[in-house]
C-alpha cells in the first residue's frame, strides 16, 4: 500500500491551504472531503492584513482582490448614540502592504484554492470520501475512509485535521475540546438593501443591550453586492421563527428606525450555535489540527477563519521542513505552542471582550466604553495601536515571538 506523505481531512479554506502550501514545497499530499464538492458557507468573509500578506506568495491574494471588496474604514456604533468611532486603517500603511479589510465570501475563496492546488501533480483531492477513524504507529497513521459504501484504508506519514468544529479527526485522536457553547444562537441575514446612504461603513458593529448588530457589505457576484447582518437570537425564539423573513424585517426596522410596513428584500437567512473552545492539544504524535478543528470562537472581530489560515501557513511551513528538509519533529511542537498560545490569549479573549462590549447593559459602563473609544480614536498613536490589535497584526508578532 502506498504511503501518502500527508493526508489532509477537510476541503475547506484551511485544509485546502495546508495542502496547497505543502504541495508548493514539494510534499505529496492527499485531501479527503466528505461532501461531493466544495461547500457553501456564508458565515466567514472578512480577511485581515496579515492573512492577505500570507496568501500573497501563493498568488491567492491577487485572485481574491479581483473579486473581493476592499474595506479601509469600519465603524463602532451604538443603536442609541449613533456613530461612536470610525476606524481608518490607512494609518497602518507603514505596517502592512494591505491596510484594509477584504470582504469576500468564504465559498468564493475555496474554488481559488482548489484550482491552484489541482495544478500540482503531487496533490490530489478526493471528494465524497468520509473519514471514519485513524490509528497511529511510530512510523505512520492508518486512516479509514468510506467511499461509495466501501471502507478502505489509507496510510500517511502525517495527518492534518482541518475538518471543522465537530472534527472527527480530533475525536479519533482522543483530543479534548475545552470551552463552552453560548446560550444564544446567531442569525445571519443577507439583503440587497443598501445601508450606505444611512452613514454605515461597509463594516459596522452596532452595540445595543437588547440586540446588537454587525453589518458587513459583501461583494456577492458584483456591484452593488449584498449587505449581511449578524445578530444574536435568544431562547425565546425557535429556529423556525428566526428563519421567517418577518423576524429579519422586524430587526431591520428596529435598528434602522423605519416603519413596520417597510419591507427589506431577504436573500439568505441562517441560524447557528456559537462556541468558544480550544483543543487541549494541537498535536497528537503524527496527527495535527488546524482551523476550526483546533479552535472555534464567536465571529465578532472576524478572527475565526483568519486565525485558521494563520494556523495553516504556520503548520505547512514547519511540516514541509520536517518532511523535505529533514528537520526535527520538535518543530511541530513549536507550531502547537505558537498557535495555541495566540488562540488562548488573543483570539478567545478579544472575541469574548468584543461580544461583551456590544451587549453591555449597564448605562455607566456603556458610557465609559464610548468615551474610551473616542479617546483612542482621537490620538494617532493610540488609534494605530488599537488597529494593530484588531487587524491581527499583533497576534502574528506574538506568535512569532514564542520559541
């Protein structure tokens, strides 16, 4: 039986990116995906400057820029107070060649990655292949896969689990997923209605004790694009009620203070559970985790997919050095230290803080926060420091400082 150098489980952005960067460095790689093709996922869609920097050498950033939406300015707003602060990322022009956020639907990134990956003869992607389980030996990993009702065994030197928050790879490797699930669900609604004439930037976070809102304009298939609204949904509403267009319209009407007879065209609706969890290990011998299989968080700040991409690039660099250049496997422990530390100390903490800030109910604390944001925004030095954090530039510096 042939032994693959690397098997990647999951053909989402993180899995495909791991495979692409490994193939580029001469590693023989095989991707397994349960679905029959790349999937439609409308949750993630904000890409931060360090992510664009990492993807540029692969030719991915240029392809994304051709169809994505550049967002150089985003806003902190409040439903009662209005605009609190406007954050112009051009102040980061000396820190990154991409001083902006790029909005692009996740399902429009995966075809770019897949096309580039399939150009390599040392890479293959097997759709409709369900991961069943794995066993490890000192020399390889045995992977059980089901395809067309038949179970087969594949061997690999290394396995990367990039198969999402419910990760069968993580479970099969016996890795715990520490954390919790938020009691409320999140709903995502897309509309063709244009909110820019109301003063909204292409990305705006609107705090409110009753129900905060995050707005994003997404490119869709071209101008004028779609506006996406993310909102928390309490236990009082069933999924069926939330997915009724009347519910989404009632939120739009409340947030935008329009009459009840104003109807907004709804293109898409979804509702999902939100988790804050981090795997207690990112490596178990020859099995490695990246992306949602290793960590999940609420979407406030756009850290989830970005940190998964940062995992992929960190891991593929180190794994290629082990396989191709014969460096020590200790490099993979460094991957775990760097990426787990950043996810615990940066992604988790800040995304939780962002959520608490948006939903804060105490009037005194709310006003103190607004005053703090205005003070930060008034100083060029403090504004730059704030954006170095929110753009994830500092998280990469932090990870690289860990040895």
